[in-house]
């Protein structure tokens, strides 16, 4: 039987645990009860997750004497918006949620980001628990306290740092994901090896094809990713330096998401995968790393059945100039200069604003072929 791993995020009075393992939804009541001042929680989910798992979560809470109310939102990236944020905040106020209460974000990265932001601004800060149900959310967005919504100007440009009180990552629930959604989340797993752990990336090259069926391998991959993120967040909570490395592939990926209208044409993790491949190609063209590194990245993404080039996704993408303009709204821009996460090798990423426009155009043009 696969065990449960615990990763502690030591942030002083905002410290919390990330619990990782199968069956955690069924133990949610026992896990959450010690946090409660009164036996009542509010759950926000999306319609897809709610249909599959909400009754089970509410039953687990009830088994420990915890009452719950629930709100379900439309599934999809478009839900990370002002109208749905207002809907969540107003609903939580209607439910008379107090500052000492707990709000549960029950879903993937969209729900986690949106509900975390709602909790951050409600009564100037209400506690919340992340119960991530996608691979992407379990390894990345549920940990670290980044919350927010999208704007027409770009992704995640409106938000706040607000740490959860607990994260419960039930890795068995990933079995209910569509294959495409599971793979999209894998883009964030591969990112951790690429940015700072070459040995982990080597492990992924051998074992990642088994993550959909091997629970022990899945536990290792999720727990290792969370440990890497927890370490970076602890050293740089508000992204003043090292935490920016977690955006490997995201400058490209966020621009592509904006260009495709935050729609099902391109999932976030797919954008990250393409962005990682482009970042390594850019690094090689700038003479920072050998051509072997981007070749390994491309080969692995293709082995996993993930998109890795602009030509792998929908037609009718904006031209290179328009994509670069979208990159200009990236959160890492400083004094109007684009900043990219580049690499000297697999596992050796760094942030640079020294990228010439003509090289960037070559990378994008090559990726369209």
C-alpha cells in the first residue's frame, strides 16, 4: 500500500503541511478538524470536480462532525476572472464566513488560485485549505501561496500572496482526470527537474511514462516536486529572486495562453511544456548551453506525448511580434525589459534580461516549422 508523505513549508506563523498520498479526501475531516474553531466549512469547487468528488468530500467531513456548504463554478481557465471572483466573495459573505473559519478550494489550479485570492481579500484575510485534484495543482499551484485571477492584459496579473493553512493532495483522485489533463500537469513536474535537479529529470526520463498507473512512482514525483517548490518558497516567498526560477517556460507559455484566449485550445501545462522547450532552444542559440540539452527536452516531451513546439498547437496563432508584445505583460518584466528563465544545462536555470530581439524571433520562427 502506498504511504502518505508530508512536506512541511516552514514560514513562521504561516507554516503549513502538504500531505500527499492516496485516499486523503476520505480522511479530509480528520485532517482539517484540528484547524477549525467551529465545525463548519465552505467549499468552492468547479462543476466537473463537484460531480465526481464533492459528495465524497462532504461525507468525509460529516464523519468528523463538520458541516459544509458548497458552491460550484464553471470549469476552465475563463473562471479565473473578476465576475467569478465577485461571485465567490459575495457567496462566502452570504454564508457568514468569518476570519477564523476555513474555506476549502476543491479543484485544479483555476479553483485554487481563484479561491485563494477570494480568501485573501475576504475580511482582509480568511484561512483556506487547498484540496488540489489535478496533477498541475498538486505539484505546483496549491503550494506557495500565489493566488490570483487573469486579465485581458495577461495571466495572473491580479492577485496576492496568501498561504494556505493545509494542502491535501490525494494522488488517487488523479485517476479520474482526462489523459490530456494529466499530461498537462506533467509539464510542471518536468519543469522542476529542468530548473534545478538534473538527477530528478533523469529519473523522469525513465519513470514518467508510468505515472498514470504506478502509484508509488506518482507519490515520488509529486512529493519531490513539492519539496523543491517548498524549499524555494521558504527562501523567497514573495519572488524577489530565486522564486522566479519557478517560471521556467512561463514567459512563453503565458503569452501563448493569452494568444489562445485562455481556452481549451491550450491548457496551462501544455503552454509550460512548449515554453520550457523554447527556453532551452533560446539558451542554446545564445551559447549558454549545448544543443544536447534542448534536444533532450524535446525528446522527453515527445516521449510523453506532450506538445513541444508552436506547430503542435492550434493554427492561427498571432505573429511573432504580437507574441512578444504579450510577453511584455509578464510579471517578471522590470523597467520594461523582458526577463526570461534560461539554462546553462538541464538542472541549471537562471534569470536573465539580456535577450536580443533577433534571437527571440529566430526561436519563435523555428518553432512554427
